C-alpha cells in the first residue's frame, strides 16, 4: 500500500479503482483509518505485515504487535487486549485463525464475547498456490456456530473497507473473510453498508441469486446478465453479512422469485447456503439450490 493510497480519501471518486486496490488493501486501510480516530484500535499480526500491514506499523508502532506464526498465541494475546478495553484487529490467514486456533477463538473470544476483530485473508481457494493446507472453505461454517460471532464476507474492495470500519465499530467478536487478489468492483464507492442488512444489486422475479464474497457476487451479476439475454430475470443479492443473516431480505427474495440459488466460495455445507436454507425451512419453504465447493 503506497503512501499515495494511504492519504487518498476513502469515498472520493475513483479512490479504489484508480489505485487497483484489493480487499486486503482496503481492509488494512479501514484499520488504519479507525486507528487514527480511536486510540483503542491495535493491529495484532500473524506474520503478515508485508501484506498491507507496514503502514499501520510505521504510523502506530506502539499499537502494532507481530506474534509470528503462532496463531493460538495470537488469538490469546488479542483477547487479552480486548479484556483491557482495546480493540484488537487480528490479521492472519482465515484457515489458521479459525482452524489452527479454533479453541482459542471459541474459548477466549466467543465465550467471553471479547471485542476482537478477526480479518481472515486467503480465504476460499485464494491461496491455491500454497496447496490444500492453506485453502479455506470451512471458515464460515466454523464462525457461524460460535456464540455471538458476527460473520462478514465483503464482495469487493469497497465493501471490505466499509465493512471493516463497521466491524471495528461493532461491539463484539467479528470475523471478516476475503481473498488477496484485485477483484471486480461491484459496489459504488459511496455505497452504504450496515451489518445485518444485505443489498439488492439487481432486480428480477424469476430467480433470486443470493451470493456472498469477492468472487461469488461478481459471478452472480455476470450470470444474471447472461440469463437476461435468454429472458430470465434474476434478482441478485449481496448477502455480505452471513451472521446475523438478513432474514427479511431472504424471505422477500423467495416470495418475489419463488426459486433461490445461493453462491459462495465455501463448502456447500455450513456456509451461506445452509444459513439461507435454515430460514426458508422454518418460515417459507422454497426451492433452493446451493452452489459452492462440493463435499469431496
């Protein structure tokens, strides 16, 4: 992240597209901007400072801690900071935060409702070059089941910035997932994001496509455009908050279209599709297809 980007005002025209920023860049910028206004905000690293964290380290060296590749210790330290009234932002691989350190997240963060913000990068299949040990297709399922954990999956760099700020301002444990690459921008840079409120990006009455995450929402919009050429009108929803899920929007979409398709870069089990299925089964039985990574 260059000094020019750091000083560029978020929300001004082209501040993301002109610099080719990724969700990692803007999530980091969200932390940096929050720290400028709130001295309680800390950065706690899992040896990922080279991936956008150096600006925070240089600006706030006394609020920056690199714990190395020791994720259980990393989460424990963050929980300790939260118990002292700080707002720690944990930056590490999503796979390591919620699998290698699952017990610490469960006991030290979730059970205590510690105000820890976990920013999980390289999620989905974004770390393909590192092999299956680094793939992260189970994180939403794990995070959803943890008590009181807010779970976010931004669709682009715009959402990553605004949801990152919202996560830091939110009182309670939060997990936000994203990949590493620059992905298509689907949101206007002035878009408004609220935790727990999905966004309708395209209207349609034949099928409702509910998607979450960097690659999935863009793919859903592209598919909707192709369907429109065949006379099929698809509503596309960016369900950036997996928990608490926007149940009203799910039910409205099901009522409008009568057929629901969910899309996520995650296992078909336990993620967005499962969350939507739970709502539909309880309140409005509707034909549903879940598109995700198969269980094999």
